[in-house]
C-alpha cells in the first residue's frame, strides 16, 4: 500500500542502524529556519526502513536548501543539502 501526498513537499528519513528509532518529537529545520515537528507520537522507524514525512507546505528552496534533523535534546542527528 502506498502513501499519496497531495501538494506540499515531503522527505524520507532512513534508519541505517540495526535498532528501531523513535523519531517522535524530532524536528526538521531548513536553512531558512523553517521548523517542522515530526508526529505522531511513537513514530518508529524500523531498522533498514524509511519513514515519509509530509512537510505540509512548500518550505524548501528549489535552488538548493539544507535540512537538519534535530533530536528533542537539541543534538543534530543528520544534515543534508537539497539540489
């Protein structure tokens, strides 16, 4: 079964580890400082799997942007550039 998002933007989070990760309360921040919280609570990403996040609106700059994944304690988990 697929997931369809109508409008807006989305990203995928990939769990490269061999343990499940609870991504609830993580935040995504763009280079323009737009912040998107990840929900619902108990957003579990299984080992080797992905989770799609609907950003709800267009917040990424199509000429290039960065996305930072931040834990609830403020520590940065990952950062990537979009092209």
